[in-house]
C-alpha cells in the first residue's frame, strides 16, 4: 500500500539578511523534496541554489537517479559561473529526499540537514560536510563546542565550488513507516534551534505538518534569525 504523505514547507529571509539565498522544492507526486542554501552573496547564492533546484527537478522528472541529478546540478552551476568570469564564485549546499513507496533516499552535499523523527526519537540522517564536523571526528572539539565555534559555518563540500573530482554526494536509505517524519532544513534552523527543541515540536501530534514547520521557523527567528531559514517536513500518515 502506498503511504499517505502530508508535508509542510516554508522559507524566511531571517532577521539579519536582506536577501534569501535559500530555495526549496516540495512535490508529493514526484516524491522529491529538497532544500538548497546558496553561497556567494546576492545574485550568486540565489542563482546557485535556484540552478540546483531546477536541475534536480528536471533530471528527476527525466528519470535520473538522485545522486546523478545532484552531480548534474553541480555541473550546471560551474558552467554558469564560467560564463560570468567577473562574478564572485557561486555555490550551494543541497539536501534532498526522493520518496518511492515506503522507502526514501537521502542525498546531500554541504551542511543543510535531513532528520528523521520516529517513535519519539529525532535522528540526524545526513552528516555535515563542515570544518567543525571534521574537528569533532578528530576528537579536537565536542559537539557542544561546535555550536559556538568561530568557523562553524565553513563547509568542506558545496555544489559549484568544490572540485568535481573531489565532490562527495553522500546517500542514505530510510523507511517511511506510519508516523515517521522527515525534516529537511538549511543551517539557518539548526544554528538557532537545538535538536531537542526540534524534537519537541515534531512530537506535538496535534499539529499539522505545516504548523510544525511554522513553529520551527518561529523558533529560529526567536533564537536570533541570523541567517535565511528553510524547512520542509514530510510526514507519513498511514
């Protein structure tokens, strides 16, 4: 039996930025949900994230695999950058899920995240491609120290700026059982809202998926709203 899917989505410029370089896409018929967080400033980050979004949508509609679609998005951004030699480098993170039946595939590059919430437990599915993540893995700092580290926003992988030969599109497969929720978000959410706060919001069964997303965005703004913030919540109802 095909799962019954409910989803909510929102993006907000935040409280300290003039432009929103985040973008997203959510389509239950195609089974594709993604968040892209652009880098490079206005007219660069916005362009890069939009190119990533549009390329993924086009390629998935054409039957391409998720990993290859992300690689093609990288190629599109690089080609666009090369046509604008005077422009600043443009790049973007990407975090996407592709739902097929009761299985979902996660693909990501950068530090936009995918979480799964099931049976009352929140678990980060993706692993950040970031400088502080590498420090944590080396044992140099703790996860708590990473939250306030001065270089916590430095990503080690991004579409459009990482050498294509070194680009790592990572993937994970997950199961969509009744009650499972999958959250995709930019770091504008996770910079301001602790995981346990995210879990408390997702645990509120009385809220619709859209209401949960609205609460997450408000929590990020209450936390300071230092960056653009984007979230999509995919909920398996049956």
